[in-house]
């Protein structure tokens, strides 16, 4: 015990002696550097300067300035680093506090919802004269559904649409002066928009729009803000005599319920949206209908629009059915079929999209199924005489599209060149056209030609929008030579000045490397 005590006392004495020596050495080092050494540096400089000539004094001044600037820069960077670190630490602490607060609010919200449901359940029980049986099964629910009064509808807006079109004639009777071809249709729309709406469009953009309508039921108008993306489908609705329905997409949209609505299981009412109402109303009409999804990429399109993207892949239009409700009521809307709604062929979904930090990237899944049109500038003023709109049935426009396909089908020579381009891109970039895109090209090009454009111009635009756009996901910094080879291949295959849109896009890619 005594020996250990001696050892421990010596150990403590030696430990504190070393600790004091450690801090003393640090203090001595600071004193030596900031007092003794600096004093020696200054004394040495004064002694040496006695022998300086004019050039030496100039050199001394320059070196001192450089040294002060260097050390000033170091201290400034150190200060900025410490400032950023403190700010980052503070932000992370605040973030943790906010997350804790959000978690607490979510917990309180859940408690309030439970309390609300209990209160509503008590009210329902009082109305029905007693408690709701806990063990009530599907059979009792079906019996209650059969016993509901005829006027008890769960679709208020859609039932109102049924009442509005009840005993109304909805067929479209076209006037002889409205039975025009696609080139005249383009010219007439440009004149109508300019003379009545003061909206100006180039004929090429309108050709792309109508060719896009023939190719897909989904059109995406994208580009910088303020170039008239929303006003184009709006003007189309005015032109064809049926106002377009505008649905503003919200950033919070996560699934189809935000777009179509949902059945409230407690109240047994369906929360209908304006989108569903517009879609349902189109089932009564024979003219052209446009539903605008304004700023559609504020939320992820493949989330809330997924069911429509998958549905439109079905070749049989009679299978384009959207599930609305799982069961059937006698008072459900007339045009429902076993709780499903058949999407009519006379409706197009036109989405507008901006490219900025507040939006999501449009994925290939959406681009491949839609026709995208880029609008990055306003068209010049068009001096057009007063031009009337047009009343046109969907069947008539569809016949114009089919006629264009028969009369202006892609030539065998162009098809061969397209296959050569596909093989070249697949070999160099591992990107292929695919059956879906080839089908769209063979539908889009004839209609674009019938609208007054050229075959190469249409093919160039679709190759750029459908294929070359996918290069953005590649590591283009390692593909400089391949892109240059592709430009040479396009000029050799289609002509020197043929694929202007595609070559311009590829040159911009090279510049960005």
C-alpha cells in the first residue's frame, strides 16, 4: 500500500509537471514568435537597410506589400472558412429543431384527425339513431347502397353535367366553308389568333402542334417563361368554339387522386376535380377538347399522370378506361361503366413546362409518350384581316390526319436513311429509336407535310426532340469525336443544309464540353 502510494504521488507530480511544461512551451513559442523573433526580424531589416540603394528600397517595399497581401489573404480565407462552418453548424442545428417541430406537429395533426373522426362518428350515430355496428360486413354495405334514394348522388359536379346535356343535341354540324384542308386550317388559325385574340404564332409552330395532335394525345409545350405556351392551347379552344379547360398543377401533387379526385369513405362523397369534370364533359361532345395542365412539371408528371401514360400505350382506344370508384351506385353519372370512365378520343392533354430551379426534370418515360414542342421566343406581329373561328368535329379532323398519312407517307428512301441513322446512333451512343418512336415519326411526318412543311424538316425536328435530347443523360465530355462524326454523317446522308435543328443542337453540346 505504501509503495503504491509513493508511485501514485510521483506519477501525479510528474504528470502535472509535464502538463505545465507543455502549456509553458506553447506560451514560450508564442512569446518567442510574436516578441523575440519579430523584434529580431525588424532589427535585422533595419541593420541591413543601412546599405540599401534605391533599387533595394523599391524591392523591399514590393516584397513587404506582397507578404502583407499573402498573409492578409490567408487570414481572410481562414475567417471565411470559420464563418461558413459556424453558419453551417447553426443551419444544421436549426434544421434538426425544425424536423423535431414538424414531427411534433404531425403527431398533433394525427391526434386531431382521430378526434375529429370520433366526433363525426358520434354525429352519424345520433343521426341514424344508434351506434354503428363494428362487425357490419360487405353484404350490409351493399344492401344499404341499394336502399339509397335516387337523388343521393356522390358525384355532384358530374351529375350536373348529365343534367346540362340532358335532351340536348350534341352532334356537330359543319358548315361547307369549314370543311377545309390542313394548310387552310393552319392559315385560318394564325389569322384568327392574330385578329381576334392579338396572339401571334409562326405557321411552323402551328404545323408542329397539329402534327403532334395526330401523333399523341399528350402535347408538351416547353421553353422560357412568357413565350405564349399557355395561350396557344387556350387560343385553340377559342378557335374551335370550345373553351379549353385550364388545370393548374400544384407542387404537392403526388398521385392520381390530386388530378382525378377520390372517394371519401366516411362521407361516401367523391371529391371531384375540375380535371375530371372537363374529361367527363368531353364524353358528351363530338368537337375538339383541350385540357391544359399548366406548369405540369411543378410536380413529378410520372407520379400524378402515370395511369394516363400507361393507358395510352394500349392500341385499342376502347380500353382507355380510368378507374374512378370500386363499386356502382344507381345514381352514378350516366357515362360511367362499372365505375370506370372511358377517355374519349376527342380530348388532348396539353401541358406547359418551364425549365428552372422550381420544376422537376421531365423524364424519358413522359417524353417518349408525348409530343414536345419548344417555344423559346415570341412570334413577330401578324397583320391579318378579321378571321372567324371554326366548328369542326373530331371525326372530320381525324379523317384529315388519315388522308395525310395515305398521301404523304414517308418515302422508302427516307425510311432507309432513317434506319441508317438509327444504326449509327445505336453503335456510337447506345441510344436507339425503338418501335414507339418510329411509329410516332411515321405518323408525325406525313401530317406535318400535309400542313405545308417538308419531310426533312419534320424528321429533323423529331430526331432532335426524341433522340438527340437523350444525349443530355450521357457523359458528353467523352463523346466529342462521336458527336462530330454524327454531324458529318447527317450532312452526308440527308444533305448539307438538311438537319439544321439537329446539327445546331449537337454543336451546342460540343460547345458545352
